[in-house]
């Protein structure tokens, strides 16, 4: 089933009239910024998200966000807020979090993306406390490819800052061993089952949508 069809079924969006005028279609199809921030008219206001893209890092979360933002019934937060996984932002409170969201109409879905949520030990409980009915999207890739991609980003970030660089093999494997270094963060981020198991202590599987990021890259409609 197509990704958007699943989301629409979960939210019963097929029963809601969609924007049909050529003016509306033109606005949503051509103005990228409008997909993130609608004009704050009478029934448009900032709302807490009903759906989160919680991970995974380097799994295709930005592509997923941009894909679902194409539909006028979905409004997405433009930046990663890190509300549930960073204490300093969480302490700012729910009202602060709401102010980070785009303007939306009552019938629209607000989506926020922060890939760091899935690996956080704090996020799941905090999300549950705010909204026990939250829908959770997770996009995953081949864990080896994802780890290499994660390492590459870290590598070039260090390179730009003139920091000490390490070879991939030296950080992924334990010293003088063929065993994987499970404490290395890019490897930890690829332990999908471990992170999902933690989240499943707080939310039922029915509230998750797991997306194959490898297939999504080549044929997003298949997901």
C-alpha cells in the first residue's frame, strides 16, 4: 500500500474534502515554503504534531518528510526541534514546542521530524505523556550502508573542523579484533531492533509505520 494511503487511512483523511481548486493546487505544488508555513488566517494556528518521524538518522528522513509534505492535508515542521530528546529544549515546555510548528487548519496533520528521537532513552516516555495516540514513522536502510553513511558525515564534519580523523575499520571494530564495536555511535544508530523494542514498551505496534528506506529511494510509491 502506498505510504500516503496508509497515513490517510490511519487519520481517516479520505472522509475530509481536499483542496481542489486550481489556485490551491498551484500554491501547494509550486511554492515550497507554503508547504511548511500557511498564512495565519482565522482557522490557521500552530498545533502540536499528531505524527512524528522519529528516525533513523541517515535513513532517508528528510526525503520522507519532503514526500509527505507534498500533500496539502499535511503540514511539516521545517527544522528538527529535538524537543523530546534534549533536556534543554524539553524544559522550555509544550507551549514553546507548539510555537515551533507550522500554521495549520483543524483538518490538517502536523508532522515533526527529529531522527534522534528513536535512539533517545527519554523521548518515548515524553511523547507518550504529551500524546498517547501519536503516530510514529520510522524509515530504515540496510544497517551497514546506513552506518557507512553516518560515519562519512561524522568524518567530513571532523575534517572541516581540523579534528583527528580515524579510519572506518579502526572505529567500527574493537582493537585487534574482528568483533563489531557496538559502543561506536554510528553502529549503535543501526541497531534498529534494540531502539524499536524500547519504543514498543510505550506505544503499540499499530501506531508505528516502518518504511523501507532502500525501496523508498528508488520507488517511493511502493512504500
